[in-house]
């Protein structure tokens, strides 16, 4: 956490999150009569938000003009914001607010394309991380610090290994499985055909090909059948076997999707608790892993993982 930013600072900015998530919230008007050099008139609610990011130390002195290309990169690739630290959030807010002075309507554009909402969602995640880091718990703090929860596109992450929630054929499918195969390219399918499939709860590894990740670890999650068909154990095995394979290949960073929670219908909260419990237990032993990332598709999954992290941290 930055020396200039406290939990209170973050909370005071996050109070404005609903401004950007509500369809009914009117944040600006385009003034065409009379024509002025500043045709955008922002609402009082939005002005209070801007006042808040000034008051809470999110506008900082730095060479924002030289950093503008980097700010544009975050806008063009919003998934990058999900990995931003508090210092980067400060730079993004500063760059956007300063740029409005030279380009009226710039902030309106960032409202419309959801950029401000994405920044605030990342700030919410940083807040959750901060709380977890300061929660008293019996487990060593460095274990929880090695686990990260984000919302984003798992195919875009710069990690050593991406975990694929595969089907037993390993030949691609829908959801995360299809997205990983499309992003990796046809060579992934060619290698997968040589693996002879995979049993539920087991894991196999291939190269990442066109993915940013060097490796793809394929694991087959259980189909939910009411909880009486050993589903919990099989799901835990997916995580444990994937992590064991990662250590075997000296992998340092690994990203997991929410295995079995899509078309396999495993209850989200139950699956997240199993995932976090299995990973934290695995990290208790010395190994090559430096960071495990849970990648969420949507706010509901993110909330479930965050709650699971709190519960595991407090046990």
C-alpha cells in the first residue's frame, strides 16, 4: 500500500462506484448553445467524485505527459488494469484529469467506455488485498500474499502457466476451454491430440504457443451431480494436481479459472472455498510457486473468491 494512500482514502473514493455502474446516473451534458471551448458540462455528482480523488491523494505530482502513452495502453487493454497496483491507479487518475484541461470531453469518453468503472473495480480488489494482508491469521502472511484474485481475461495474462478447465478429450470446447484454444492457436490442438485425454481431477501440461503463458496445464473438473458423487474431492484434485505439475516444471506464476463452475454447474461459493483451501494448503510447503492468481469472469465470482479468502484466512 502506498505511503500516501490509506484504507480510508480508498473507501472515500469507492463511495462513488455506483455513479459509474448505474444506468440512470447522468454524469455530463454536451453544451452546444452557446458554443464554448469547453462544451462538456459535468454533473455535480461527477464533480464531487473529482474533488474526492484530489482530496484522497489519488492526484499526484508526476510527469503525466510523458506517461500518456502508457495511460492509453491501459485504456486500449482494460484487462491490464486488473494487475495495476495503487501507484498505477494514482497515475491513471492523474493523467485522465490533467488531460481534460487540454481536451474537453476526455473524461466523458472514459465514462462512456467503462474505463472509470474498471479502475474502481480494481481499486476495490486492492482494498480487499489490503484487508487480507492485515487480517490476523494462524497461517503465515506470505502464503496469502502469494494468492491474488482478479477479474479479467485469463488468455491475456503474463504468467508462466495458464490452467485450462478442459473436458476429458482435451480437444477444446466452450467457455474458458474454447477461449484458450482459440488464443493459443492450432498447434495447441495438435499437441493435445497426442495426450490421450485426461481423467477427471487429473492434469496434463502442454506448451502455450500463442498465449502469453509459456505453459498450459489442462485439468478436467467434475460435473456437479448434487454433491454425492465425490465432486468436492475431484475438484480439489484438479487444483492439487495442477499445482504439483507446475512445481515439477519449476513454474513460478500460475493462473486458474473457476474450474467446473460454468456448464459443469458446480456451486460457485463451494467451488471457491475448495480452490482457496487447496491452494493455501499446497503453498504451506516450500516450492517454486511465487504467485497463484484466481481469474474471475464477473463480479459474482470475484465476490465468492474474496469471501473464501477471508474465511480461510481467519481459520
